[in-house]
C-alpha cells in the first residue's frame, strides 16, 4: 500500500494510486509523492499558487495530521501533511 523511506533524517513516502481520492493509476508513474512539512496549509497554498490543482483540501485526518492532496502541472499527485504541534 505504501513505502516509507528515511533519508538523512527526512521522510519520503510513496503509495499506490487511490482512484477514490481523485488520482487513478494512469497518472505519471502511478504514485503519490508525500511531503511532511511544518505547516501543511502554507505549503499547500504555495503549491496551488504555483499552478497545482487541489484534489483534496487540507483537513485534519484520522491519524491527526493536517493533510491534503494536489496534482502538479505535469500530472503528478502530491500529498502534503503536517503533524500538529504540542
């Protein structure tokens, strides 16, 4: 379902496509790139301003992260998440 790698102390997560979340398997490389950041809303808004299309708005998910997904101009799907502070 997904792969999580730790490289130089940072996380890289990959997952299969999930058509129910708006990114079918025929998207480039059929994967989702995930960024774990300090503020998901700020980074999400930056990506949209740079030309990405929101496919799932940033909301609090069941695992407690603020998380959203978007598609970049090249067709790649990205998810952006932030763990709440405190």
